[in-house]
């Protein structure tokens, strides 16, 4: 298919929730599509550090509370009305409300990029009262399926999602959130301090307090350890992290970064010895493979992750890390001390890097995304 043929089509890609620098929606999908299409990109942010090009136009939206995001949805309605795009590619379940409106545009192709099984995730949303979650999940599932049936295409970020939507008769594709291909990193020489890292959203169900307790316990045992935590968190969680660090005098041991640009994360990985991913066994995590697992592979560092069945299978087939019960502090400590032995850590890291190069990188997934778009030309 010629570049000229693709250039004749415009994409409006939009999110009311994600930061514009989101690795999946911007650095991977938008930039990949902009090699062949004109992309109007809308996401949350206050200042863009990216150079726009003739194929990629970035519009930043102010960050808003959940209630105030309704205004953003109304704003998108106006932008959709004024857009001459052929494709409308969105990333948030709340934007499904716009599907009937977009459907009225002649020739519009509507694509939903599903990042999570939203009805299942409702069951663990901390901001929703517990007594409402089950009922709300059932109600949302019913509404969601009616709106999904009006789409032209669905992109699943995880393999596990597809089995819940087999009865939705629209084209589907699985485009996994694997890391952009990077050259083999130059590893920083290890010293006596064990350097741990976690990258991703910071929350209780993502194991933040287990990580803090493990580091506190190791430090009390006289083990030299450092933990870098990188990711956004609710204000209450940030306060709890700060209080924990101060209470236990861990200011020189634990470092928290609310945000690091995607391109800079790899510098942190180069200095890390072990990657952590201690998510709790909630329904939305048990069948999903966390993106950071594949980033740890790309960075050639061994990992310690939760012992979910799907994760056990991946880690032991790839021979790239260890799995643990995310609630057992002593088991996590033992695994960290085991990987303090440099020889085993290097072998696990190399194994992970090898399978990343062969199978788990964005080059493969980006091509799947482009092929999916070709279906509609």
C-alpha cells in the first residue's frame, strides 16, 4: 500500500485521562501511525516537549477531576464535529458515550483502544464505595456492550480481554504494550548496594506498601539497599509514602519520582539491579501481563514479580526472574538476597533481553496496528 494512499486519511486520537507522554498512546501508537497518516492527538498535559511534525499535531488538555471530565467529553464532541478525520481512535471507557454521536458522521471509522477490562476493574476501584461496586460493574457491562456493538474496531491491550467480548461482532486485534525497541543497554557496574526499581502507577493494590516494608526490613538487617519508585499516585498514597520514609529514617534509601519522561526511564533501568512488580491478585491483574515486565526484559535486569499463574508461566518459560507471593515479605526478601549473587542475576537478565528481542518488542506490535488500520481502507 502506498504512502500517498495512507496520507489521504486523517486520524483523531484522543484521551480525557492519559497524559500526552503516555508511552502506549503517544510514543508507540500515535508516532507509529504518524509515519503514514495525519494524526490529530489530544491528551492531558500543560506543556509539550515534543517537536510536532507535518503528520502529528498535539493538543493538550487540562487535567480534571472525574466529575469535571464530563466537560472534556463535551469539548471532544465539538472537536469531533469540526474535524475532517476519517478515523476516531479513543482510549478511555468514558469516551464510549461519544460513539452514537460519532456514528452520525458519514464515513467515520470508530476504534476503541481498550487498556483494561473496565467492568472488572470497577470491582476494585478504591474511590467507589464497596457496596456499589458489584451492581455498578453489572450495569456498566450492559451499557458497554451496547456501545461496543456500534464500533468499527476494537484494539485489546491484553490477550485476556478478548474472551469477554467474543459476542461483539466487530473487527478486533490484540496490540500488546511491549517496549519500543532499544539497543542493548550498557549496564552500570554493580556495587554492594542492591538497587531495586519499580515503574508504574503507584497504589496499594500494586504492592507499594509491600515494597516499602521489604526495604525497611532489609535495612534493619544491615543489607545495603536502594529503592526507586517511579509513577503517579493519589495524594493520599503520596502522603503515606512520605510518612513511611520519614518514620523509619529511609530518606537515603527510598526515592520516589512522581513522573519521569518515557525516554529517560531507561537511564534509571541502566542503574538498577532488580525490577519489582508486586501487584495484588485482583481480577483485572490476574490475567494481564504488566508492561513493566517487558521493560525489565528490555533493560536486561532480572525481576521479582507476583506469582499469578500467567506470570509464573511467562517468567519460568523465559527464565528471566523469580515469582513470589506479593504479601509474603520474607519470601520477597529471600528472592532479593538470592539475586544479590551477580552471576545468577546476569543470566536471568540476559535471558529476558533475548526473548524481548525475539518476541516482546513494539516493532512487532506496531506492524499489527498498521495492518489493522489497513482493513478499513
